[in-house]
C-alpha cells in the first residue's frame, strides 16, 4: 500500500494505491460519504464497462456501510466528453440535490474522470469528487492533478477547469481486465515520468517493464506509486502550469497531439500510443539539436518499442508531410501566438521546455522521419 499526498495548500488530498481498494470502497472513501444533502445516497458516474464490471461489488460494499448508489452511466469513449453529456450529468446531479459538501464518484478511465471533474467544477460553483481510475493511463496521469475538461468542435480538452479531487483511490487489481493494448498505452505515460525526470526509474523500467505490463503486483504498484509521487510533487509546485514545471508532463504530447489529429483521434492511434511515438520524436529531435546523444535517443526508442508501443513514424504509414503535422500543432492549446513550446530532453531523465524551436525545422525533421 502507498499513500501519496498532493500537497496543495488548503486543498491537499491523498492518492491511495492498494490492491483490493475497490472492494473496500466505503471504508476507504468514508470521510467523503458523509454530510449528504440526500441521505445515504452516493452518486456514481461510470461507463457501461465499469458499470458492468464493478456495479455488484460496489453496491454490496456500499450497502454493508448503509449506503446506496445512484448511477449515471455513459457510453465508453471520448464522445462522452461533450456538451450534451455534461448538460445531462449536471442536470442529474442537481435533480439529486447534490450540495457543495457532497462528493461524486468517478469510476472509470480518463473520459469519466475528466467529465465528472468538470461537472463538479461547475455544479453549484464547485462540489467534491473522488476519482476511482480504472485504466493505467488514468491511474498514473489523468486522475491526479485536477485537469478536467470536455471536447468541442474546436478540439480536445479546450473547455475545462482546474478542479482537484478530494481523494484518488487506485486499485491495481482492476487492471486485470484492461485490454493489453490499453495497458501498453497507459505504460507510455509511466515511461514518460522516467524520461522527463528520473533516470533511475527509467533504467528500472527498462529492466522491469515486462513485469509491469504483465501486472505483476509488486512491479505494478512500484511503477504506479513512483509515477504518482512525481506527478504529485509537480502539481503541488505548479498546479496551473505557469512555471514551466507542470508543462514537463507534456513530454511527447505536442508531437503526439499532431499524430492523434492526423489519425482522427481514433482507435488507429490511442492517446498513449501517440504520446509514446511523440516521446521518440522528442528524443530524436533533442539528439538532432545535440542535446542528447543518438545512443540515448535510441535507448528511449528502444524502451518504447520493447513495450510494444509505436516507435517509428514511418511505420505508421501516414499520407501526409511534416508541414501538415506542424499545422496540427499550431492548434495545440499550448501554442503561444506563432510559437509553440516543445518538451525536449537535456538527458534521459531530464526534460525542459524549449521556446526557440523553429517550426519549419520541425517540419523538415518530420519529413525525414516519415521517410525513414
Ligand atoms: N496530463 C498532464 C497534466 O496533468 O498536467
């Protein structure tokens, strides 16, 4: 078991990592099941998969503690992060009589967490929520740190708020039912922490990544806890991404976002897969600038390929050129006028924000990678 505090002044909260936590939900979340406007009811938002998988266990655990669940169930996938679903969810919470002291439970992956977090940011100008992430990606990244959002026609996550959860409960056992491809996609974000800020962790992942992917309990808990500990430190220091510190968590995301946009934000390339390939490109581009060696760039790519994640842009078979990918980047929400901050590597285990990157050089670099 590990308990990691996100030490935000006045809004500190714990991230608890423990096998079997979901089966002990009412005990683990006890302080947040009290003081309800609507007595002894717990609003739980899930997708159809997490509802099917965990409904019985959660309801019987809640019943033993004298509570009952009220369910709001969405379809799996990004479409749930929409104005329409947000409106229905907010109306549902208001109809339940949820107060600012109440806590809504987000039981699912990043989609459910982002949707619930944003609804809770705006309902009555802010009510509480508890994250119970059920994918590796949500466990090591999106459930912690308070970034909440929905998607609109203009793009992904462009409407949102910083709204921190009151508690994050991570049960590694729920990953047993996660499809391997999604497990690998989440693992890309784990590798990200090693590459951006912890060379020793990166080396540990090179040696033990197969155990993490095989869901070996000790390796999995170590990987999740080390990832969360770094994220918690960063969020506590730079909650709103104003100090070039939280931005480091975007390693691989600018390249990755362009690849997701080019592939239509579809199953062709999952977010974690795009981030993985984006990190390969960031490492190679850092080597092109002479900041890391070609050998270190190859080492980063090797760890990503070893996890079964995409590590070659050419292998993706995109029918576009580098300029088209750069064009997608210009719409990135991190764009600053005509420039774009890039997350590059000073060494394996040390990322930094580069603001002197020439986008035409990026396009030329990508042309080379597309043809490699
Ligand atoms: N996923 C990046 C962040 O939370 O800042």
